[in-house]
C-alpha cells in the first residue's frame, strides 16, 4: 500500500476510503460529514480549513488530514456524495 505522499496525482481512493470507513463506523460522524457536504462551497471550505488547522496543531494522523482536505475541493465533495449514497 502506498503512503499518502506516494499516492499518484488524481488518485482519490485513499482519502475517500478513510472518510467512508469513518462514516460507516460512526453514524454520528457520517451525519456530520453529510451535513458538511451539503454546505455551499465557501462555507464548506472555511469549515474544512479551520478543521485542518486544528488538526495540524494537534498533530493528527497525516492520512486523516489528507482525508479531511479532500472535501475542501468540489471534486472531492462530488466523490464523497456519490460514495455515501451507495
């Protein structure tokens, strides 16, 4: 398995899978994730960037940071919405 720094450009499977597994493991996280994905772009990005800054300060797992950063981008949001509907 590749590390986050070795993930090929455009490969969104690692961050998407981390979020998907977390959402399935913890229904309250899944609901919070869905609520974030419903936010308009500017609000979502502001919320995600604030969360990322807090995670970096707390020295969170880099894979988790990468996963959260994934939903700051509109393409990441579209992918997660698709995965969460399945």
